[in-house]
């Protein structure tokens, strides 16, 4: 079931100290936000990463990963909707390879 589109209302917010993060934001209640993972291409792929969302009710938050542009040059974007009555925090964490 597709949920309704929420208005944009987010702001930059630092992630926990010691993490390697591409972008991090705080999304206000019943609002949406956008994380920008950077610009890449088929010859320059993004680093291994994961989207982390911290919320009082994580089932009240959904997201969509979007590669905006062409295969030759695109921007990695995560659009996040927070349907909760409290703010949520989201960040793109780079996964360290062992």
C-alpha cells in the first residue's frame, strides 16, 4: 500500500561520532527528507553502505532509494517519509571492508 506524500521538513544533523557517514539528517514528525549519497557512475560505484534509520517506531518510516540521472552519471538519493508523531534520524553509513 502506497502511503501519502508528506511535505519536506528536514535539516542536517550530525550522525553519532566515530561513524563514517556520507550524509545524515533529522526528519520532523509527519514530514519527509532527502539524503544525498554523492555522485557516481558505472566506472565509479558508490562505496558499500547501508541506510540507518533511528525512530521511536521504525515501522512508521519508509524510504525509497533513487539513482537520479543516467548510468554514465547519477546521484544516489534516499527519500525518507516519517509518518510518526516524533522526529526520526537517518544516515548513510559506509561499511568498512575487512
